[in-house]
């Protein structure tokens, strides 16, 4: 099973629910568990929010979602100013802070978070998660039973 969705969206806060809607509904249709969908939706929201807040003067950003069997990969790409993801303290906000915890939240909800960023060339946020399926999903029924 393979699903590939790609969106090119204007850099506007109203596009965040659009990207989340596409991802959530695609995963629900193939029977991904609610908890898993919820985790991905929050991580995607945080990645898109970071684009709006930090990418700089770019007009658009891209969101892609790929599902291969039980693996989900999401990429959020902007063409903004980029940043140094290796800088000390990057993604480590004070737990009592009102803002700045998005990266830590993404790391807690998905299996892998990577940032590829180049100054003045933009940033790619790459999220990966192993999917859990509902017992009745066609995706689970299509997978062979584990051998003992």
C-alpha cells in the first residue's frame, strides 16, 4: 500500500487546518488508529506553525505525506531564510514556557524528526512515524500474519 499527497499552500494560518485535514482523512480512510492519527496531526500542525512564524519572506510552503505499508513520512518545506538546527539549545524550551515547545512536542509524538536547513534557501522538516492500524482496517487485513 502506498499513498502520496502533496500540497503547495500559501503562507497563511488558514492553510494549517487544510494540511491537517488532508493528512487526517487519508490516514483514517486506510484505518490508522485514532491515537496515531492524533499524534501525526499535532506534529504536522507544529511543523506548519513553525513555517508561518519563522520562515521569513516566502509566499508558499509545501506539505507532503507519504505512507508506505506501516511507515508515514511527512515533509514540510519552506523557501525562507533557514536556521542552524545544530545550535545549542535548539528545540529545548523551558517546560514552563508558553511558547517554543513545538519541536519538543514533535519529537515526543513521532519516531523521527529531522531538519535540513540552509541559510537563505529554506528548511525541510521531515517527520517519520510507524503507523498503528485498527483491527478492522483493510491495511491490517492485507498484511501477512507474523511467522512464529
